C-alpha cells in the first residue's frame, strides 16, 4: 500500500475508532453510518454515503451497486454490525472496487468489543 492510501485509510480508521469508542457495539449499521458521517464532517473528510454506481454492459445499464461510503473519491468503505466478516463480504467489496475502478477498500465491523478492520486491495 502506498503512503497516500495509508494516510487516507488512517484518517478513516481514526474516525471509525472514535465512533466505536463513543457508541460501542450493539447498534444497526445505519447508526454507525450516521455517526461516521458526523465524524467525517468534523474532520474534513470528503465522503458520499449510500452512493449508487450504475453497472453497464455494452453501453446498457444492467444493474447498480449501492456503496455504504465512498471516501476521498477513491476508497470504498463497507460498514458492518455482524458477528463475523466472511469471504462473501470481501467479494462484495471487491465487486464495488471493480465497479468504481478503485483499488483500495475497508470493511469496518462495529459489532465487536474492538472495532474490526479489514483492508481489501485489488
């Protein structure tokens, strides 16, 4: 991972840790998404939430993805409040990365006593 992406992901992770430290586990993903939005705004972190990406095949739209968060216009952030992150969650984020033509993503799981952070790199 290059230095630019490390610095950006460090800022995202710091904001997520602050949210987790304040709220703790036990809420739905939407609660963490809203809290993380507030934290991003207070830290001047540019983001989009519930961002829709159309998917095309031969110039025809065939579907769409909805990302939890797209941060710094280059990082996919998938929020979870689940017991375990599975291979399916990694596959979903890889699909989002492919659709956005980006290489770096994060899965943040707020349901653990300590925030669970997984990096996804294409």
